[in-house]
């Protein structure tokens, strides 16, 4: 061996990398969908519901993240 131990982590990446990439993909996909809906018809009810839902979900995630980190 060349000094590198065989990694048991997925795809041989550092711990947490795959989870981070999946999270980033979800956020980018949601942003692309919201951007497409805003560009096509920003006044439609579907656009308002989708974009509003993603903003609310993001706010909940941020609040939960900082709420749990503050308790430590």
C-alpha cells in the first residue's frame, strides 16, 4: 500500500461529504424549479405556493439548526 488505508466511507470521500452533496443537489434542484416558475409566470398561484413553501421550509431548517446548536 502507498500509506493510504482503505476507506470504508461511501465513494472513498471524507465523512459527511456524500450527505452534503445530496443536500446541495436538493437545494439546487428546488432553486431551479422555483426560478423556472418565477420566470414563466410569477403571478400564478402555483408559483406563489411552491416558492412560499420552499421559503417556509428553509426558515424552519435554519431555525432548527441554530436552535439545536444553541443548546450545547
